[in-house]
């Protein structure tokens, strides 16, 4: 008798949960949990770009730390000065509008929190994303046309 009541309770809870989750207002989950939250888009875009720039700076700092893994940091001021003078940071800053444009296009309908997390993580990897767009030449200059080989 106790098991029957327990099973009936689980069945009722499951049925009410299913009804709640299949109503039109509850069909969005996770990153799409709040699709109508973008009432003032211009401020969202500005703040999202600033979050992307924070991601670019933190990614540059992380890659700078990876390069210095076997050493100790002598001075915090010199370390942060080195980050802001690094080529890695400036490549990320110059490539960030392209990455942010891709973020804006791919995150339509996302909640604000998911949008900001996406902007931060893509800013962190901005230099890697921009480097993947350019062809690899491994330091060897490439001729614009292939060489003609005489096979006689």
C-alpha cells in the first residue's frame, strides 16, 4: 500500500512537471532562459563589448603567464605593463570587433547572463580565433602563383 501511494505521488509530480515544462512560457532553458530581456539593446551591446575587451585583456595576461611558467614574477607593475605592451593584447584588441560581430550574430535570443559569459570567453580566446582566420605560412614567404616546374 505504501509503495502504491509513493508511485502515485511520483506519477502526479511527474505529470505536473511535464505540464509546466510544456507550456509556451516555459519552453526555454539554459542560455535561452530569458529571451525577452533585451529591452535596451544599445546598452547591452556596449556593455557586451566592454566584457569582450576584459576577456581579451585577461586572455593576454594568461598567455603571458604561460610563457613565464618556469620563472617568477619580479614585479606586478612590470608584469601588467608587459601585458599592455604585448603584441598579443593589441592583436586581440584589433581583432575584437570581428569576434564581437560574430558573437552578436550568434547569440540572438540569449539571456543577458549567457550573452556576457559568451562575450567574456570569446574575448579570452580572441587572438586564437583571429589567428585561425588567417592562413598559416610558418615564416616562409609564399609566392602569389605556384612555381612552374619543367619536367623534361
